[in-house]
């Protein structure tokens, strides 16, 4: 019995970081970037969003190669909120097809990861 509890604690500690992900979103203007970042944090869909200005994006759209100045948003949130975050961004983003991609967080400062969990909504209790 005791070993089961011990195993459970080990599993919970080892997997705490897997509960969180980083989401990358690109957008055209600083005003739109701030609107998205604030909205995500206000709705507890992300605990923290960094806005990285000055990126250049080169991509093919409808057969034509484009080169645009954009900004990159890096949001950190619970992995279980990715679908809800994605729908929210799609509803509030000016592009027809917006970039929203996620990568799992595989480690790091557990205090920071706890901060991410503390400041995002718990989708399981809704
Ligand atoms: C997270 O919340 C718990 C419970 O309220 C608190 O004890 C802890 O200090 C918080 N941690 C961070 C990093 O915010």
C-alpha cells in the first residue's frame, strides 16, 4: 500500500511539467499582439504571454511567396487548455488561417511550472 502511494507521488512529480505547454502564435501588429496576450491572460487561458517583436516570416500563400514583418507570441499554459486557447485565438485573430502551434514543456524550473498551473484555469472542474 505504502509503495503505491510512493509510486503515485513519484509519478505526479515526474509528470508535473508535462501538464504544461508553450504555444506559438504569429500576428501582424503590436496592438493585435497585446490584445491577444491580454485576452489570453484575462481569460486564464495562459498564465504568461511573451511578445517578441521584429520577426520576419517567409511563407507561401495561394502560390505566392510572401515576406512579412510579424510579431511572435509565446504563451505558456496547461496542456489541457490548448484546444480552448486555439478556438479563442481563431475567434479573435485577424488572419484567415492563423498560426497556433504547441510544444510540450519537458522540464525546467518547477516553481515556474507551478506558477503556470496556479494562474491558468482548471478545465477539469468546469
Ligand atoms: C501556487 O499556489 C499554491 C497554493 O495556493 C501556493 O502555495 C504556491 O506558493 C503557489 N506557487 C507559485 C509559484 O505561485
